[in-house]
């Protein structure tokens, strides 16, 4: 069973609809007891980093999520701000992140290569996928995904980077560290590319 963590931000219904179209059983989790029985976890997120972290911390689900992901090794995928929350922290705020994938979230606006570009980074962009990652099984070269963000994940260990995209600089847009995955793009808005990625995640 796929559980989508509903802590107050993120388009939960869009993911439920996409998983239903894929023929995959999924439900939302609003409390710790709703997480029981999960074989896959989806951590969505939109908006500001500190706001999302505050809501997750207040939800009562974080301790159980930590146990499931870090001790029981239940596969998880963070999406958009949900990916950024996997880092140790963000330049957008002051709160610590989950630190499940070591790294720091940085602003495009403070990066010389991209600071003159329109913000946010919005629209379709090609991904440069590193070979061998199972999230990209049955994908064509350089798949296109939809983005909407002003901050990007900078992985501490580049071996954790599964794909990059270019917006002034090559930035880490998908990370995979064992059973922990994060995608900066929006698979729920990325048509067949997004559907295939979520299907692959469910089948890992």
C-alpha cells in the first residue's frame, strides 16, 4: 500500500488520481496510525521550506516516518518541497530538515550562473539521467518534466544524484540514496513521464 503523507501541504488528490490511473492502491495518511501497513511512502510539498517542516513536525507523523524510513527502510519519495525536506537544511529558512539525504537547499537567485534568469524556474525541462537508476527503467533518453521552484537541492555526495537539469547551472533535480528518493520536478504534472516515474517507484 502506498501512503501519501498529508501534513497540510501538497496536492494529495493529484497523486491519488495518478496512482488510481496506474492501477496502484494508494491512500492519504493524516496521522501516525494511518502510516501503518505502508510499503511505499510519498512525501509531497509546496511553498516555503520552514512552513512545510513546521507542519510536518506538528502533524505527529514525523517520529513514525523516521522509524519507518530509517529503521525499517520503507521506500520513500519526496516531491518538490518534499524533496528539499530530505536535506539537512535550506537557505530559504532556519529550521533543520530531515537530513535523510545529506545536502543543502540553495537559492537560484544567489547563484551567479542563474541569478539573472526569471524566478521561479517554471515550465518543462530536460533531465540528464545517470545510468542504472531504477526510477528511470523504460524511459527514453532525456525525459521532460515540469518544474516550479526557486530553490534547488545541492547533494553533499554526488553519488546520490540520479538526474540533473540545467537552469543557468546544472542542478541536482533527482536524488536516490538507497531506498530514499527525491524529485524536484512535479511528476503529477508531467504526463506520461511522471506516471512512469511513479510506477517505477511503486515497483522498486
